[in-house]
C-alpha cells in the first residue's frame, strides 16, 4: 500500500494514536496493542528525531533504534542511566525544539499528553492514528482547531485509520538569540579540561536578558572572566539570519573583545579561531545550539 512518507526538512510532526474519546494512555501505558500501528510508527519516525516527555520515555524504557531521542524533563539532573550516551535531555519544550532542529531529519513529537499540548503551537504536521475504540484512560490527545489544519491523506487499517494533517498557516517563529565573542573576524573558543574539542564561548540569551548581561554571564561561566575584565567589551552587533523556510530564527550578538581574556581553571586551552576553522571544528560534533545558530549567522555576515 502506498503511504505518504515524511521527507527530511525542518518540520515539527506530531505523531500519535488516539481513540474515539481522545484517550492515548492509561496508567502510563498505551491501552491497546496493534502491531500494524507499531509498524506504521516505525516507518513514519525512522531516521528522524523524537521529542518525548520523561513519562513516555520511562514507559518505553530505552531509546528507539534508528532515531535520535530527546527527553524533556524539569529535573535538572535527569539522565537516561545506562543509555545516557544515546539520549539527549532538554529542560523545556523550546529547548527540545531548538536541539531537535540541530539533529537528523524532522522533529517528531512523540508524546505524551503534556508534551503534545505544549508542542502543538509549533507543529507543522500531524500524523494521527484514529483507533476505533473507546477505552478508559487518564491521558488524552489535545484538541486542535481543525480549520487551521488540512487533512491531506487518510488510509484505512485494521480497526483504525491513519490520517495526515498539514497546518494551513505557517507556525510561529521561534527566536533564538545567542551571544558570541569576536576579535578581528575570529571567534573565541575554548577546550574544556579533559576534552579534545574546542567549543565556541557564548550561549543563549535568556528571555528578558540584555545582550551585555548574557555576555557577562557566559564569559564568567565559561572562561572565568569577571565583569571587571569585561569592561573593554565593546559593541554588540545584532545580526539576524532568517533563512526562508526555517522555523527557527537565529540572532547572534557579538561582543567585541579587546585584549586577552584570562581563563578559568577548568579550561585547558583558549584559541581565537577563524570562522571556517570553527565551522569545521563544530561539524563533526553533536552540533550544539550555539554552533548551529551562531556560526551560520557569522558566516553570512563575514563571508570568507
Ligand atoms: N497513544 C500514543 O500515541 C501515545 C504516545 C506517547 C505517550 N502515550 C501515553 O501518554 C502517557 C504519558 O503522558 P503524560 O502527559 O503523562 O507525560 P509525558 O508528556 O510523556 O511526560 C511528562 C513529563 O515530561 C516532562 N515535562 C513536561 N513538560 C515539560 C516542560 N515544559 N519542561 C520540561 N519538562 C517537561 C516532565 O518530566 P519530569 O517529571 O521528569 O520533570 C513531565 O513529568 C502514557 O500513558 C503514555 O503511554 C501515548
């Protein structure tokens, strides 16, 4: 049977199976077992990046093969234990979406209720299995405004229908603002103790935070600069990169550094790096947020 696939791209796809009464779960488990739907879930999600709530991850108990897994948890030190090296952790939905955008394939929102509810405003597609049952349950799929969505495909299966939805209007843009440190067209990078890779110094500007405060905070956390050392910090250039078709809007603020910063004890080495070198250094890494958002903006602004 021909089935519409999900091509790669920056799409946020909700994938869920829900009953006539919108139930998706009961006591932490899915209240039905339909092997055809498991096979469908696998086909739709293979090669993509799953974002799931900690409760859903616990009910599965391991990362699913062939997919990148991001778990959202509010617990600052939550880890996937023996699978920690294969499971990425985010502490908010937007952090999970930012991170997923740096990973392979589409972003698949894999549940459960809390995660579906919070991710719905960012979703571009839904791939829903309508289960022809009315089971008891304590977890439901959220209501969505049907006129904002267009049904693009409906395929009947055993006691179910698979339905594809596409959002009619574009979803809101997520703005990611980050700070980086620059001097003579070179960015400041450090190699942390015991690691072999250099990373950009800087980080995300939190909501409501001024770029100068973010610069101080990041520099203090990462290179051990005190606010006094930062006084020669010069201009902040706000650079916008809004590639058409991208959900994420990245902004980079550059703090211009004069002089040579002192480095913190946990840093083995500090280096000013040209953009090409920094890009190559970042590419085979896990593509962290900063490298993903800041470098493309800088390269656009300062083409080599
Ligand atoms: N039928 C289906 O297609 C389907 C698919 C998936 C799941 N399910 C079912 O759904 C049920 C679970 O759903 P659920 O709503 O209880 O749980 P969930 O969304 O899987 O996970 C909830 C947890 O996610 C974390 N979380 C939620 N919002 C967050 C935020 N804004 N920032 C950081 N962390 C956040 C919290 O983890 P911490 O407590 O660690 O902070 C929270 O306890 C189960 O019954 C499961 O079987 C069904």
